[in-house]
């Protein structure tokens, strides 16, 4: 949609904008020069036009914004990094609470905890921590928002050593739709803290997270590459290695994608955070044709190594299957799916959920996939709208091929808007479903924050 075809600001949105501007907050309305750029989120498939995009500076601004949008009868959407593939960081006609001005990262004096603004990107967290020899486990593309990532789980290079990002949330400042500012670490908000650990958004606006920080170990990182024709055998050997011999400190992420020449390849990316000896065993298992290994690498550089592959602007449809194990049939399905991949830059990522990922008890966090050991993510990314149908159908078929019974878990952070399995994941255990329902009823009884990780086909808000 071109900027000049956008409707003029609705009177209700104009009121909110007048307040925002009177207090010096950046605010874009339809027709404003900045609106066309800011209305887009990462995934260009979601072409929406909010009635206003406002960027608060702190919890007090967020509180005022929520109350004013509510009085004006406008729906609300929270935007962290704007990366959710389902487009939950924007909406048609609603007010976007854009947290882009809230990116401060403040490690505590003793280095054990870190306060992170609700709109920080992963690279902000690494920039503040790594030079001090500290780390919080996050994800693998540095422009992703910590807000959505942490609330949905957070799988990255340190998942085996330190668990999910959400496992490391020790507290949070949250502005509820009522305007109340609460602290999720306090005993009276223990259930809210549990829900924020992987239960998704939709409870309130997290203006600041507090994470447990850990010492950053020396890292050996790299990529082992094979042509697609050798991928099935290599994946089988790799899965055997992961089952028998993978230390917590080593996280391996095989990625099937096209190389710069357009040839399909298997690229086994890995990060050994203090487990150098395991790298040689990994290489022996994979038997790569090419290898690029960096001993004692700069972790921050590795954290950015996938950025180019996922650079905007792209249309995207992602769909994943999380399972307790992967077998030969899965390997065959994955390789066949890469052979049939559509135009653009599609990829298939296998995630290994191990070590510290399983240290958090099933009841200690709302994250629903604790029984999984592997995730397989079919990520279709393409440029032209005319390829929409083929790309979307490819990702869906990939999941159907590795999960013919339809029993696998989804992952709230990767799920497209129409994936009803997200709701099923949360509903599977009655105690989780009931606890989430109670937290939602206490925090956002009127479902003011309706667009979030659990929105796709949810049976509860
Ligand atoms: C290129 C790319 C790479 C990715 N890599 C990884 C990865 O390595 N590991 C992984 O686990 N995931 C990964 N993801 C998935 C990512 O974690 C999710 O898409 C995540 O939800 C993005 O967070 P965001 O803040 O950028 O998203 P947004 O679209 O801004 O937000 C999504 C939803 O999160 C909620 N939300 C966000 N911030 C807040 C806040 N401060 N307070 C309250 N609610 C909030 C809102 O409900 C919002 O609707 C990746 C996604 C992309 C596009």
C-alpha cells in the first residue's frame, strides 16, 4: 500500500497523537512521512496500517499511553523488535506501543544480573555484556527483539549450557492494561513471572526484564559444509553423535539452505562454549567437505554471523515441528523437502534442545515444549507476492512430512498466524492452561492486548 492511499488519522487516534506529541513522544499517524516506513514489521507478508505508532520512553509513558488508547477505544499492539513472523508487532487500526526507545541494558555491579529495556535488540544485550565477560543466552540473529524472543522462549547458541532465554528471566517490570505497574519478581506476582517464562505476550507491556547473567566462556565456532547429496548420511551420523556424545557446552544447528551460487547445501553451524575437545569429534562425525572453524572466536561476531542470511525486506512463512527424537524417516523427509524448495532463500533448521534446556522443570515455566529434544523449522523467505502460495505450501508440506500424525509441537516464536498447534501446545497440560488463564484474567481481563504469541487459533486469550 502506498503512503498516499492511507486513510487520514481517525479522530480517536488523533487525540492519542496530540497527547503523545505534547509530551515529546515520537508518534506517526497515517499520512505522516514516517508512518509508511514504521508500519512495516520484519515480515512483509503482513501489510497492515495501524492508526498510530507511539514510542514511549519509560513505564510512566507506557502507562499513560495504555490508558489513553483505552479511553479512545483503540486496540493496542506491543512491538519489541518487530520480528515475529506472524506480524504480531503491528495491526490494522490499532495503536502500536513501539518500544524502540527502551533499549537500555544495565548489568548489576556484581555482574550476576542485568536489566534490559523491553525494546532492546539482541545485539544491545551482547554489546553491554560481552566486553565485561558476561552473557545472557539469546537467539542467533542480532536484530531480533529481546521482548518477543524471551516471552516466547529463546533458543540460541548457549541453549545446552544455559537453557532458554526465558529460563533466565528473574524479574520484570510490567505495565498492565489497567495502568498498574507491577514487578513480576515479587511474591505476589509469582504467577506472572512464571507466565512470562515462555508463555508469550498478552499479559502487559514488559518495560524492563531482569535476567540472570553468566560468565561468557571462550568459544570455538564454525560451519561444516557438505553438498545436499551427502546431507542425509551426514545428518544420520550427526544425530547419532548428538544422542551419544554431545556435551552441554556444544550446541549444533544443521541448516539446509542454498549457497551463494544457488546450490543446496547442508551447513552444520556450531558453537562450542568451552568444549574445544568435542569439536574434533563433531567434525569426525559430520565428515564435511569444507570446514571453517574459529578457535577462541569473538562470541559477538558469531552472534551476528546469520544476520545477512535473514536481512530484510522479505516475505516469510515459517512452520516448525518439535519432537522428542528424529529418525531416519525424518532425515529423508528433510532432505527431500530441501530438494523441492521454492524460489527465494528457503532454509530448514534443525535445533538440538539439550543439556540445560532440560534442567528447568516442566512446571517451573510456562514454556510448553520441555519434552522436545529437536525442532525442525521450515523457513520460507521470498521477495515476490506471486510466490506466496508456493512458499507457504512448501513450509506446510515440510512439517507434514516430518510429522505425518500431526502430533508435534509448534514453537510460539516461529509459528505463523494460522498455526493452531500453538494453542494446543499450551492446552496440552490442563494445569498450564488453567494457570495461564488465571494470569491473563488477572492482568488483562478484557483482552486489550490481543495480538501476541498465543493468538494463532488460541482457545484462550
Ligand atoms: C530473522 C529472525 C531470526 C530469529 N532467530 C531466532 C532464534 O535464534 N531463536 C529464537 O528462539 N527465535 C528466533 N526468532 C523468532 C523470534 O524469537 C520471535 O519472532 C520473537 O517473538 C521476536 O521478538 P520481537 O520483539 O522482535 O517481535 P515483535 O514482533 O515485536 O513482538 C512479538 C510479540 O511479542 C510481544 N512483545 C514483544 N516485546 C514485548 C514487551 N517488551 N512486552 C510485552 N510484550 C512484548 C508482543 O505480544 C508482540 O506482539 C527469529 C525471528 C526472526 C525473524
